[in-house]
C-alpha cells in the first residue's frame, strides 16, 4: 500500500500554498494553474500531484478537461495543531511576562 503524503510537507512549499489559494477561489485545470506561475507545466503538474497525494485537492474530469478542486477540510488537522501551539506559546509568554514583572518589582523595591 502506498503511503499518503503528509499535508504538513505539502503546505511547507510556498508554490503549493499559492496553488491552494488559487483553487480556493475556483477550480482550474493544470494549464490555467501553470499560466499563473513562472515555471513549466511539468513543474506545476508535480506540485499538483503532491497536493492530490495528500488529499488537499482532487481532480475531476469534465469532458476533455481535468479540473483541480481544493479540499480545505484536509487542513482541519493543521488548523487544530496551529491553534494548540498558539495557545501553548501564549501561556508561556504570559508566564514569562508575569515573571519579568515580578523581578522588575523586586528590583524597584530594592532601590533607594
């Protein structure tokens, strides 16, 4: 069985993030995606394949054309992780701020 690509690795690349943003507005075929980037159609096709492999986009046949559509629900795990990490760092910075305030107060009290 083929291992599914990791969503985090897929969105780590700025070109793939731009493709996701483009497709979030409306479906495109690979040729119309390639027109938006300064790279070959083959390079864009490779990025699209990676996004398909991780489930972030699907390809739908419509006549002779194949359209790429984004599946943003695949980003739910990433959203959850980012929010959890944000909360963790907010708490840490709040504790650091509290500590620094206490140290400053103690230092101010020691001064004549």
